[in-house]
C-alpha cells in the first residue's frame, strides 16, 4: 500500500494525525491530535453543561420526567443556545480533520515519489 493511501486512511478513518505518525512526521501528527482532542473535550464539556441545564430546568418545572419532557427541554435548549464555544470547537474539529487528511496525503505523496525514484 502506498504511503499516501495509508496516511490518508489512518487520518480520515481512525484519528486525525495518526497518518502523520505512521509517516514519521511526529510534530505535525501530535499537533493535529492535540487540536482535535482539545476540540472534542470542549464539545463534550459543552454538551454536559447543556444536559445539566436541561435536568435543572426539568426539576424546577416539576411534574413527571419522561422521554417526551426531556426531548422537549432539549429542543428548547438547542433553540436558545448559540454557544460560541461549541461553534469554535466544532470548527477546530473539522479543520483538524481536514488538515490531517490533506497533510497526510501530501506527505505520503512526497515519500512515495522519493522511494519511487530510487
């Protein structure tokens, strides 16, 4: 399997930055991984914050807590939230993934062309 294919598949399908590590490009690989992990942590933190707010709202309203009430509260919270943190984290995640795939592809092509010429 060509290095470019291996790097792209690992960065796209397994985890961004992993393709760079396999291609022995450690600094870019760990940098991309750090950005993606930070984005995931921010997204999870924001999701947990919103879940806690939904549960607090349901408790304050009283009444039965069933799936319909939880779904309704989640829809209301989603409509009210325009969290900048979530938007930035999602952009970081997508950018890290795209950069990881493109960088793995270009680095793999360079390695493939060097080994082909030898």
